[in-house]
């Protein structure tokens, strides 16, 4: 055998030693990390914060469906900043199931119970409402905030709202009789309901005195029969008339949850080798956070509010993303998100990172971002928003990226 | 014996495969200096010459010699060479110290005689640089700028990898017993990657992964000349001189950036376009080596390499101010205890020691990043020309002065040289 005495064969005996030396070198290195040479290398991947003003800003009016929300509002309040606001509520009670009560006698009492969610105005003021019968049927789901309540002039009772959390309004016996007659008009429930809808199209809560606007819970506006049986309202809604808004100039804009003035902005995004937003080139597409920041003029809001007067506090601005043909329809779907109030500086911040990334990935960017204080809950929220014309705290995008 | 053959063959193939993985290393960390330029420079060295602190330009050795194309004509058997090395780096600055270890391939080469001892061709694959670093820096977003209104801390990790490789097909011609020349065109390619990961202490911020890479491809040319003469000063001596020049290489380079982003469809790769195209130019590399067999047992040699990095051009077509011309000097000796085959294992080994100095091609913070190494090696030959070389290298790179780091480096290289005779034993028998 020519390889019998080969040196290579002999070295094969030492192979385990060589492997062991290699392995020990590897093991020796594993657990000894440390920060060395931080001054030697630059910090690539610098986090950069860019601020891009939002300039493409317009306000528009969007039709708001104000029926069957969580609440409905009624009252009159002359706001020094946001104008004279008159809200008129509507509510239609339901017919109780005969099986749920003992016999309803002609002299039995029926109360209408209202639960109060919110007050806008003078908290010390007691205000009066007429409960007026509607002259015709109406539908909560198709009721808009501009709709004119179908007044009949037939006031069946009046009631006051002071500091109470709830109000029980005793219905007149004439109305109890009408209610009773419908209740026993037929054994067929659908026939009874049809008759009730014709005979009792609901009530209009007409504010009779100035001082505050009260928001009532819709679902919990009940008829109370025999002190224990609560019959939920069938439908409810409200209308708002606003006049004499204070002029605040171009740098500020009064906006409302009633959608009567909705600001919107358009963000132009061009994504090629670099990312350009509203004409500003970022030189990176690595976005860690894109935040829209909106600011209110809290000082003016506070200074225009007399003592003991309140406005429903705006904690969020709802953000809608709508294309032109979606306005007046897609708002029914709800917002894409909310800009929450930053407790540190009072700004409203909305995280747009996902949307901008989507646009970079080719999603459509034809729409505009619309802002509405709080949701369409039935409570009337107001906010004094700074516009792009504002010298300070104008709306902007705050972009944190890695370059 | 089959076992030894398989081990060597497997090792050769492994080194080739590791190349295909673009210089992956065990822990993805190496010299922090590899952040600069095209990374840490790897001189293609003959496995015998490594132990002598040289690359082997002027060294007449038994193995396939990658250092000088002129050597490829004087081959009788087809031979292959490959290997890998493990490098242990202890980095320290004035405050801290850390230790990293990398396992990397060194080279792969196949030399085939077209006309024995007259004309041969060589196919080689070897890296000339490797980028292999990882470091993390911390910073913060102040409360006034942060989305949360609180301080948001973040870490940025930079991790570099890749390098420049040569795939070379060359020819050597032994003109006469004294003179040989060689030429090797090559495909030069490689990707230099910098992966940047940014993580924030607040979930309000999306982590960012940003992958930058410069892809390079081009053609290179290398030529060598080798002269040897026996009986110069005595009856048993031999003097050899080699020259090698690798011409500047113009690489077509593309910078691209890719990042991963969170969208409504989940985290996806953001399609990127090439940000920049340009031409990266590698500079002229020349070398000269002299070796002298004093007798049949003792060889001494020295070598000088020069690279004109002041001519380097980055992808922007500009010269990087921190690059400077490089000179590498090596000197070493080899001792063969027996000039013919002995029954003693240790008598058959080749013992080598050497020293090298490298001026480096970086000048950072007004300080040249120089290196000093001492080397030692063992050559373990077989009767049929195959061999295993085990070379160790110990030395220093850089300095702690001027906010730099000093690296204490220990490398262990294993190279395998395989001749076709190993597979012809049955015929020989």
C-alpha cells in the first residue's frame, strides 16, 4: 500500500485536536459582548423627525343623520363663541305588551322617564321643555340634523330640568286614555302597533327657556307603567339650529359634532425611490410613525365660557377618510380612527403610519381626511380648531423616520 | 486512507460551498473596521506562504499557488486547494473590550496542467474583502418630539456583511526552466450589505428594518511573471523572484434599499427601486516577492505588496477621504528537516515562521490603521504531493488612540492541497 505510512494518515490522528482548538476558540468568544468603538463608526439609521404642515385644508358641510343615536339633545344655549344653538328633540314611545302588565285602568298613572347624559350650558340653570305631539309620523333613521320637527302645537305637558340625572314626567290622563284605547284595540300585536303609529307619532321636546342643552339617553327614554314596567322608546332624534356664530378669522375654525362645518385635508403622497409628502421629500421610505397633529385654541374656548357654564369635553376627534362620492354616505360607517387628545400638550394626535404605508404600497389616495369632534352620538360637541393659517400650532404631520 | 481522502475532499468542497453563501460567519460579527471601504482586505495567499507571513508571489512551492499566475504553468498533476480560517478578534477601546470569532472560507483553486510542467490553467474563487461587523447605538426622542409625550428610547443596530469575491480563470506558461508568465482574467463580484434595525421603547413607534446593499460586478485582469535560477551562490541554492499586478477593476455598482413596513396587510417588504447606479473602482494592486533556498532544507523569503487606494472610487464616483495607499511587507522562513521522505512524522513536516507589517488602507481620526502579525505554520505533506497546511497568525490591528479600537487577532487557517494522484492509487498499485 503506497499510503501505508502517509503523513496525511498520521495527521488524521490529530484531527480531533484541531477540531477541539477550533471549537474552543468559538466557545471562548460567545459570551463576551461589549460596546467597543462607539466613536469609530457613525450611527447609520439615524432617527429623524420631520414636520410637514398640512396646507390643503377646506371645510364643508356633511349631512348628518341624527336619529337613533345614543342620545338626543334638546335645549337652547347662547354660546359666546359657537353661537346661539337651539336643539329640538323627538321621541316616539312604544306600546307595552298587554301580557307584561295587569289591566291598564283609565285612572292609572303613566310617566315618561328621561335619563340625562350630558349638559351643554349653564349647569345652575333650570330649563323648561314642552312635550308637544308631533303632527305626523317621522323615522329616526332617516332624520337629519337639519330636518324640521313636525310641530302640531298640541302641548300635552311641560317639565323642568335642573340638576337632575333623570326626570319623570307624568303624562296627562287624556293621553293615558288614548294609550289605553290603542292597547286594547286589537288582540293582534301588529294591528295594535299600526294603530299606535297613526294615533301617536311621538313627541317633540320643545325648549321653552334659554340656558342649557340637555342630552337624553335614547334607549332609556321609557314609559313607566304601574311604577315598575318600563317600555323603551321606539325611536328618537334631534335637530339643531345654530345662528350668530362669533367670527374667529381664518386662523381658527369652529367645528361641531353635528357635521355642519367639517374641515378636511388632503395629503399628497408620491412614492418613488424616495417618499414625497405634500411636496417635501423625505429621502427615506422607512417610516416609524406618521402622526397628524391638530390643535385647538383652548384659551379662547376657556375665555368665552362663563362661570358655571360647560361644554361637553372633546377628548377625541373622529377621523373619516372619504372620497368625493362617499361624502354623506360613508360617514354612516363610522370613522377610520380617532385622534386622541394628548394629555401633555392638549393636541389631538392621529397615527397615520398605516395609511401612508398603504399608499406607498399602491393603495388609492383619492380621498380626504375629515375631522369631527367626538362621534355622532347625539351630544353636541364644539371645538375651536386651528387652521393652516394659524401662526402657531397649525395642523401638521410629524414624521419619525429612519434615514 | 479512504477516510483521509474523504475528509480532504469534503473540506475542499465545503470551502467552495461556503463561498456560495456569501461569506456567512458564525456570529455575524467581525472587525468593526470592516465598516469602511470594501471591508477587511483578504490577500489571496498561497497556503505554504501563509505560515511565512507572505502571499507567495515569489515563492516556488509544491501546492497550487494562487498568489502569482506565472506559477500555474509548472504543474505536473491536477491539483486543488481550499481552506478556511477561524479568526478570533479581541477588540478594545479605552473603556471596553469584547471578543468575537468568525469562521470564513479562505479560497478554492483548481490547477490543471494542459501540457505538464509547461502550460496550466487555474480556476480560482477567493474573497478579496469581507465586511462583517455589528454594532448598536442608543439614542432617544425627547418628550417634546415624541408621540407619547415621554422620552422614547431607541436602539439602532448596524450589521454589515458580504464582500468582494474573484472568480478567476487563468493560464500560466513556463517559458523555460528559469522564466514563467501568467495571466488571469476574472469576474469580480460581490454585495456589500448594511442591515439597519431600529427598535423603540414605545409601541407607538414601529420598528424599522432597513436593508441597504451595494451590488457590484465587473471584470478584472491579473498578470504575473516568475523567474528562478539555481546555483546562484552555491551548488544547492535557488533564487526566485516573482512579480504580480492586478489592474484596476471597474465595478458596475447599484445601491438599493429595502425596508419592511407595517401596513393594513401586515408587515410587508416595501418594494424599492434602485436608488443609485455608479462605478466603483478597485485600485491597482502590485506585488513583488523574492525567495531563496539556501540549501535543500532552508528557504527564506520576503515580499512587498502595494495597493493604490488613493485611486479608489466609490459608487458616487468620489474618493473616500479615509482611504490611503497600502503597503504590506512580509518576511519569513521555512525549514524542512528532511530533504527526502523520512519515517518520522515530524521529520516530514515543513516548519514555517514569518512576520508581516501592513500599513492598512484606512486612515481614521488622523490615525493609520496598521497591522503587525507574527505567523507560524506546519506543512504536512504526503508522498504524492497532497498536503495539509495549518497556519497560525497572531497580531494587532489599529490603535486605541483617537477614539479608535485595537484589535488583537488570532487566526488559525487550515488549507488542503489535493493532487490527482490521491485518486490514482489503484492504478499505481
